[in-house]
């Protein structure tokens, strides 16, 4: 099941593949080594990510009724989930064109023992050594387990809005009067927690490379 056609497309890391949805009997016949594609739950729309079938038929029955079963899968990003049978795809040159999520690198974690050094000194020297070897793009640490990182960047803002009249009989409407860039990142599987100040809210947007989003206040 590896006959696929890929072509580059979006600058945020998506490719286009030709794929078709598998029939229920084909899904049940899958092995754990067969590459399949399932929708990426972090994004709306038909964006696919590679996955493998988890051979757990009990979970198939537990997470979906007989007339709408779900298959247990493990995605390339080490996420285990249950996907409806109609949303499991395989590469097929005669299938439809669909967007496939790429990856922008590998996340690593590891345990490091350095005799005779404080935590801060050991971490700082290790960071310098990593950057000297791999360049300034290496930002954080560290695991013996590795996983691809989604090649989609996001921007996190803190916004303050005000209600202003739009001049109509109904009144109302609102506008963003101030926006501050808090953080940029990629979809790396880590959870990030931010709390907005009173009167503000958190807004998250995908980074579009053809827009300038580096200004701190709009």
C-alpha cells in the first residue's frame, strides 16, 4: 500500500497526495506495518497525517456502534486515537488529491548526567554544544524518544477589544484595538498554557509566510 504520488504545495509544510478511503473490510485486514492516513485533529478541513493501525478490535467496537465503527490508530506524532472507518485513507494513484501534513524536524528528550556541574551550568554548556553542532535553530531539549514535529507555525497573541457602534439601528459590533505578540512556535505536541490579563483574550493563528506578523501592537 505504498504506491503514492506526492507533490509540494503550501509553504507551511503541506504536500498533496492522491489517496482513497478504505472500505471496512480493508481496514479490518490492515496490519500494524501498513501505512495509512487519517485526518489531523488539530486542524479543520481534510488535512491528513501518516498513521499505523492498532490491532485492537475490542477498541473498535467500544468506541463506535456496529453501524459506525472506529479504528484504533497511532499517528506519526505518537498520538493514539480512534478514527471513523470512512476517514481512513491509503495512498492510491487513482484516488483524490488530498493535503498531507509534513514535518519540520524532530523533537528529542534525554537524560544527561554531568559530574561536578550545577544544573544551570550543565544545561548552558550542553545548549552551546548543540547549537555549535546543529546551528542556532536548536532551541530546546531532550529525549531518547523522538517524534516528527508538524511543519506548521503558530502565532499567539493577547488581544484587547472594545465594543463600538457600527452606526446601524441595531448598534453593536466590536473591534480589536490592541494586539501583542506573546509567542511563536510549531505544532510540536507540547502543551502551552497562557493566561490573558483581565480585559484581554488569547488568540492563536497559523503563521502565514506571506504576511508580516512581527509587529507587537497593531
